[in-house]
């Protein structure tokens, strides 16, 4: 997951996925296993297993530079 990705979250593994999406606000590293998102007006941290990618509708700057060549 990357900054700006749209994700769905759940607060406890036994809960259903929350209907209101969230946005990833800090770069996610797999070794951390924590995703920081902006959800319901607050910046929250979730275990990676409780976050699911919905949409990545932007192109990273690195890929854009490669495509220009």
C-alpha cells in the first residue's frame, strides 16, 4: 500500500469491513505490519491484516518518469 491509496478497514478481526473508506497517510512497510490511515476524521493505526486495498487510482512519480522516456 502506498500513500493516497483508498482502503477499507475493520477495527477487530471478527468485525465486518467498515463501510466508510480510509486513505493511507504514511508509507507502508511490510516489516512494520502497521498501516496508518485517515478514517472518520482521525489518523489511526491498524494491523495490516485489518486493512484491505480498494483502489489505487494514481500513478507513482517513478513510473511516470519511466513512461516519459
